[in-house]
């Protein structure tokens, strides 16, 4: 019997890493085994993964040595950071550096880095159509991940750069339809009439699994993914069909979203403006047929929504 290759999964108790960990565990004949890397091996989600057969180890993204120890002996590693936990691009960049150096020192043969585009390639800092944030970014969590790509190349880690996108799970966490005072239900998105590339968070992990299954074929390459490209009106129509109640689409002005007052509202406003004004380029990089080759179970939005219908029951 061929020895199984270990994939160290950072963020295994989160959405992206969890999708990968569970995909591997559901296919024991794949030749891969899961090492779930988490800050708290005693958390409920970590215990669930252990019960499914994962090896669970503790490490911290701010501690390079702990990561190197967690990656030791692993063939592959799925690497992801969580900007929204701290809202600090500098900390995210430092964490990416820790991941890159740790993967290099452990001799990881194939890493997948969950990243995003550099929005400044489309909207230079001097372009005033959207505000510059922190003096050097347009959409910090996009731009800093793109900057961090070079860290993996410099460290000499064979890396696939997995460019993700908006995940639909966010619609169940504040971005979804809301009932208005007049009783109507409105999906308000700052997308004008453009298409928003979206994906089920678990499909990010499942697509990463498809990349690992290809061996090192995609190391050194950028793979851009999505599950479906839909306009705001099309998202609202899907909600209408699945929820059984008319959902109206309202295109929020970008400036209105930036002024909404919640943490990182300016950043989120810039992000949606980037999605909307560069939708042809953004969706064009995300060939859904190619993603489906890597992940045959790739969900459409309607399929995802049918599975998560209960999350919207309290509208």
C-alpha cells in the first residue's frame, strides 16, 4: 500500500481550510491524510476533525517556529490568513511571511496560498474614483495578499496561488436580504448592474483538494476560482425562488456603503466598487468550467442557497 501524503491545513477549523480538511477526510482512498493546524486543538471543531480521522496540531500564525513544527514531514500545505480577525495589513503580511518561511524550512513540496488580486493594478493609488486607504491601499485585504505572493516565491516554496472571491456564506452573515419597514424584502448590494463572482466557502477547500490531486502540475501557477457569476438581480431572483417570497434587488451607491459606519466599511465599499467596475476582468479570470474540472461538485448559488435556506428564515 502506498504511504499516504500529509497535507497540513492551516485554518482547518475555519471555512476555507475546513472545506479542504473535510474533503480529504471524506475520500480516504485519495492518498492524502489531514494534519489540521489550529490555535486551539481542544475547540469543538478541532475535536470534530479529530473524530473524523484528522491529526490535530497547534500552531499560531504569529509564531513562525510553531508553524515550521506543524509542517514538519508534510508533503503539502494549505495556507490562509484571516484579515478580518484583526484588520491589519501589516500583521497579515507578517503572518504570510511566517507561513512561507515555515513551509520552506519544513521542506513542503507543494503549498497552496489563498490569495487575491492587487486592486491597485486596476485602480492606481492616484486614481481618485475610490479613496486610498492607510496611505497605500485601495482594498487592503486584497492588496496585501497579492503583495505577499512574492514571499512564497522568494522562500523557494513550490506554490499554487489560489485567487478566491466573495463567498456566499457572507450573505448569511449580514450581507443578505433584509425586511423593510413596509414588509418588503430587499437584497442591497453595491454592485450596480455588474456580475459578482461568488463561491461557497467549502468549495474553495474542495478546489484546493483538486489542485493537490494534480500533483505538482499547478505549482508556480495562479488559479482563480468562483462558483457562479451573477448580477444582483439574479441573486435576488434566486432568493425569491428558494425562499418563496419576492426579494427585490437594490443597488447601493458605493459611497453609501463606505459611509455605513461599520468597521472597515470604507474597505468593503472599495471592494464592491472594484468587483463592480472591473467585473469583466475579474469574472474573466475565473473560468467556471476549469474550476469544475478541479472540483466536479462545485455548487451553483441556487444549490448553496437551498442548503442554507434556514439561515435566512428570520428575515
